[in-house]
């Protein structure tokens, strides 16, 4: 229902913008400077007399049209036509197949190391877009038969000069253990590939980025297919992001997995829950290579450094004790987050029709001074669609 509601808003807004621009362009009105106060001079346009009530309505409509035109200038600024083909299509529809892989790690004190990953899953679904925004829904082929409590949502806004990525994840019900080490003892052979529902991972992220060379490099051509890159070009990228991260681990459930095979297992109980807010700055570079007519190979790599504000389970570390290097390491493990993003795309786009494949990898790393978390997400997309 939310998707249908948003699509309805998009359709209404696009229809209004088109009709409002036409109405304002075809109607003229004015007030005579030499007329008496509060005297409105009626001007005929298309054989229709404009009354004071009509003027007020037109002025209100004109403010909305100006707002629309302002958004259009911001989202679609002038670009070099020798490098970018700004297509006149307003709508886009595509069918997309998505495969996702993930690896999650926890590294703690006293030789604690824990690796998990879910099974590879494939999703199929339609997408529908209007100029800058895409909406869609993916059907997880396995979840049609398996009850899953995981929630994984994402969305992006692509414009010529900037973009916005939204990310919401609440997962943990479908992880399998890949490796477990505690105090130097390896339990991997005992627990490998066993289902583990004692970990819950959450992330809510909003990222904003700005494309410095947007007049020649088209981010839309590479990752939303709404424009075409005519000549090879690249651009530096800068941005900022905010994220709310959380991870909780149930040590009793982990013990129930290990102890049937090893009665001497001792839980390290390093932490119960990590929760923090992350504020990051981003920088990177992107390049579009036009190696043949209508063909494009694109790559983008960005990295970010962030500062963490903790809300639970924060290790005090060594404070001001120890050497300078230990203090720096303690500050890094507790207060610094590192993120990396790699996007690659290969596609054919002749204007009305397009098809291609895209790979996206995200790497997140943050800790609380005692435990360091690392999360690698990878997605592979294969799509075909049309602009109209």
C-alpha cells in the first residue's frame, strides 16, 4: 500500500507540474501603474477575461510552478551535451533480478572471533520510476516458503549533481555460523554451518553525496539509466552521512550451540549490546568509460571516516594510562568508524531500451573499545527496462 500511495503522489505531482506550466505560459495578466488604487486592469488571453478571483488563483498556482521549476533546476542543471545525452523521457520501468551475499564478523579481546553469514538469496521484482526517484518491490523466492523476520529496505534518489541513499536493515534470523574462536581455541568444526538466531543487527543510514564534475560525468547514466554518457568522463565525489548502528548477541544461545559437543566451553560474555550514532564524511572518485556506441562500463569507489557517539556497552579502555600508541589504538577502536563503497556497472542503453548488470559492495566497520564489528554486503543486479 505504501508503494502504491507513493506512486500515486508521483503521478499527481507530475501531472500538476505539466498542466501548471502550460496554464501560466498561456495566460497574461497585469495591473496598470496609472490606475486608481485597487483597480485591476483586465487583460484578454485566448478570448477570456481575467477577473480578480482568477488573478488570485493564477498567483497561487504561479508560486507552485516556481517551486517546481526551482526543483527542476537543482535536480537537472545544465550539462555538456558533448558528454551527456539528457533524455526527454520522464518515466522508466524495469524488471530486476537481485542476488545478495553478506559476511559479518565480531572481533573481541582475549582471542574472540565470530563470523556469520546468511545463505545466498535471489530476489525478483518490478521497478517504476519518474525522472529522479525509483520505487519497486523485490520478491524473495525463498521467503515465499520460509517465514523470515528480517527487514531489509533501501532507496536512492539520483540527480545530475547529487544523490541520496537510504538504508534500513533489521536482520539476524537467518545467519549461519562460519567460524568461532574463543581464547585461542577454535570451535569452527563444531559449529560451522549451524543456524544461529542469537544475533540481531540493525542499521539505519542516510547518505548524501555531491558530484563535482556533473556537467561531464553522469551518475544517472551509470546507475539509473535515465541519461546516456556519450564520451568517457570522471568526477570526484564528496558527501556526508548519518547512521544509527546496533548489534546484540545472546551468549546463552551461542553456548547452546557449542556445549553439546564441548562441555568445557566457557562464554567470554564480552558484550551484550552495542548501540551508537555515526557521523561521517565521504570522499571518492567515479568514472564512466564509453567503449562502444550505446555501451558503458562504470566504476565508483568511495570511503568515509566517522565519529561514534555510544549509547550502550562502551568499554572505558585504558583511559589516559599506557603508551601514546595504546591510547590512540583505544580511541580508534572505540570512536572511529570506517565505511567503504564500491559500485560497478556494465550496460547497453540506446535511449528507449536498456539492459545491463550492476555490482554494489558496502563495507562497514565500527566498535565499542572491546569488540570490533565488520560487515560486508554485496549485491548483484541484472535488469532490463525501457524509458518512455
